[in-house]
C-alpha cells in the first residue's frame, strides 16, 4: 500500500489503523508528504515503509538525514511524488489536500488496485477524467470521505433506478446558530474550533463556511448515479448519521458511527471485508436524540455557489475549488474576513465564467488562473 498525504489528519489516521492491525496485515510501499520531513521520517520508521517522498524538494536534505541508515529510500520533488504514486500496489490512500493532489491521484488511479479517495478536490476538479483513467486501468475507486463512504455503504450495489434521493449530513460547524451580522467578526481561531470533528485547518474552515458540504454535493454527483437535484443536504448537529439513501419504496438506509475518520478509512482499507478498529463506539443511549434541520442558504451562501458551479459544468467546479483554497488561506492569514471567503469565490466565478475543461492540462490551467484571479480580487475592500 501507499499513502499520499501521510502527515495530514487522514494520512495519520490511516497509519494508526495500519499500526493497530495484526503484524503482516499491511506492507507500506511508499509514504508521500508535502514538506514536513521530520513527521514523514517518523511515520516511515513507525510503519516500516520502503520509501518516503517529500513534494517540497527543499525538505529532502532533512528527510535524508532523518532516515540515514534505515534502508528506507528517500526522494523529493513533484516528479518523485508522481513516481511514488505510480508504483503498482494493492491499495492507495489519496489524501493530499487540495488540487495539488490531482496529478498524484491520477497516477495512482492509472496503476490498478484500489484507490481510497479522501481528497474531494480531485473529484470536484476532474471527476470524470479520474473515473475514465480508473476504468481503463481496472482500478476501483472507493470514497473515504465520511459522508460519501456512508452513502457507498448504504447503497451496497443497489440498482440506480431504485434510488430516490441521497442525503448528505452536515454538523453545521461552529456558527450554525450565529446571525449573519455576528459572523462578520469571526476570527480564524474561532473558525478552527469545530464542535465535533478534529480535522486539518483547510477542511475545518470549509466546514465553518459550509463550502465543505457544497464541494461534497459536487463530489456525490460524480460518485453516485443520482441527478444533482436529488442530492440533498441536512444539518445534523450530533454527527451520528453520516449519510442517508432513500429508495423508491419509501425505505431509508442510514450509515451511523462515531465522528472519527478512522471508521470510513477502515471500511475502504478492508473492503470488501471489515476490519477491527479501536475507535470509540457510538453509544445511542448516551446520545439520547438525533435532530435535523434544513441548511440556511442565506447565512451560508457557499452551498448555493457550489450548486451553481456544478450546474454550470466545464471548469466552473475547478474555479470554485481553487478560489476557495486561496480564500481560506487569506482568511487564515487575516487578509480577508470570514464572510469574504464565499464572496471572493463568487467573484472569481463571475469574472472567469465557465471555460471548457476537456483534459487535465485544461483543468490545471483553470486552477492556476482561478488562483491568480482570486488573489487579484482579494486586494479590493469588498472582502475585508
């Protein structure tokens, strides 16, 4: 197996599952990270990986020093990442954050085996291309995102014409009940304090704006045989139910579990079987009740913006994702306000329209253009 994004939250959770498994269950061929050479070296030693690769070539000397004498091969730079992702393995975790993970995920999909997709941006930006590459190589794509993994489990091979709708649940984030005027004063430290999940900074901010759920709607439209107008979002603060499938006979199947990414990762790691995990079990009696409410599209416009990008097609989802990555970074740096995140994404989409995205080169060009555009726009006072 190979783990792309080994030092992020999903990568670390994956390595925990590997370490907890009976000896000999998994053989780690390669671990890939961006630039945290110290953490990557520790992870490689922990799971006895054959190879460790950093995308940031400037971190390679640190990695080489940390793994000297271990017999673990090391490399660095974008080409080395693609080479590691291309090594034939049975199972790959694709968890590099953002559109930066797209080339490596494509390389893994071209190699056969199973690719567990935790990087939703790959599906948002180039879902059809990823599916085409995987199909040509005989690769199985499995969703590791908690909501999409829940839907995958609830579908369990069901014929598409039996599905009436899909429901993605959302915790609502830390500002679920805040009036919009109060949201103007939100600081990064407020937005990073998620009430339920413990995730990386980018996805935590996306959860606070609910852009995360907008991206997941696009992802679901790519993964599952259901029209976009039958993919719904419900706010579910207890985060016990992660996804629901309603069938034409009136039945609803929901997947439940603790808010722990190790559960969906373990499902893809052992699929089509199940594996034992040490995760906390969901205690229904202690939970007491579960509640649902409709999302507020006025206070969380990112949901509407994402649906509009999905409907527009072409490179619009790529522009949405790239502009959002820039906006989140600018917010974390204190350069734009919380409400400026969605506003900046909308402005970038308005400026760039809907260019075609027939191939990976066009997707990457749209991504780069959207990033430059978002940075240019952010200089204005409207996003403070």
